[in-house]
């Protein structure tokens, strides 16, 4: 009998590593929206070595770090843009000393955070990705703009059926006047995905209901979620 791997459930890094290892195929093409410091990009490169991966990051300093970190990786495409549901140039709040807090929408920042507004190019994944590019996995970490990224990738998600890793946190979503119920409905309804917490997926539990997803979101129990095509078994 095949046994599930034993990992420490209190380690988010171990959970993520195990999930990516389990559900990616070596030939999958992966898109990292909000690549930041490249943690997920490392996993994509490790477990999908034959794929072509997009590292999309609008913060100039972080993009330069990514290029240095992954220098020589011929299968990584570096894209210094924001991703949402429009193709345009937008004002972007760049938090100089805490770049992880940067985003399209302004938000309340820690007292010593220093921010400036920069103009960035913004694209939708539906329009930006090449027509013959088949997206096997999509990671989204955009400080509250998850619904906009998903909406702008609707056609690609329905066509390619990628595995989706996304961060969804109540202190960030409120900047967009958005609701977690809407995120759940978009994913589970129109995009035909099942949503899990990483712990539930590894433990073999079923997908989240809307009520449980909202409850976890509101309490902040988990910030990271996994959305998988409803028609597939994992």
C-alpha cells in the first residue's frame, strides 16, 4: 500500500515543497506572479525542469535580485510588469524598505515603512502569454489583487487547467474592497476549481466549502491556498 510521506505539518515551507513535488510534472510550464525573492520559482525549476517558467515581478530591485539569483537558467523568462485584469500603465506603491508590502493599491503601512509611487506596465495573463504556451501551474502573490489576476487569466485557466497556488490574506484584500466569497465563487464556480488549505491537501482531506474558506480567511489561520481542477484526481 502506498503511504503518504510524513512531514511536519507546522512547516509551511515543507508543506509547499511536498505539494509542488507531488502535483507538478517535469514538463509543466509555470507562471510565478509576484515572484518576489524566488522561493516558488526555485520549486518550479526543481520539480518542472523541462518547463519554461515566467518570473513576473514589477518591483525593480526584486527583479534585479531574481535575475542574479537565477542567472544561467535558460528556461526562465523575467518580466518586470504587474498583472491584473487590465492592460495599461498603473501607479504602483513601492515600499522601499519592505518590498513585500508593495502593490497596486495603497494600504496602511508599518510606521517606519517608506514608500514611493512608480509607474508600472500592467498586463493580463490572457493577453500576455504566448498562444502556444500551456500553463501547468500558476502562483499568485499580489497583496490582495488575486481576483484581478484570476479574472485577467480566465480564458487561460479554463483552457490550460493549471494548478493554482495563491496567497489570500484579509489585511490585503480589504484594500481592494473585495470579499473572500467572491474569490471562492470565481474559482469554484466559473473556473471549476476545488480549493484546499495546504495542510488539508497533504492530509487527504476534501476541498473547502465556501463557509470554511471564508472562516479561515477571516481568522487568518491560513494565508496560502491551493486550487486544483475539479475534473482531476490528485
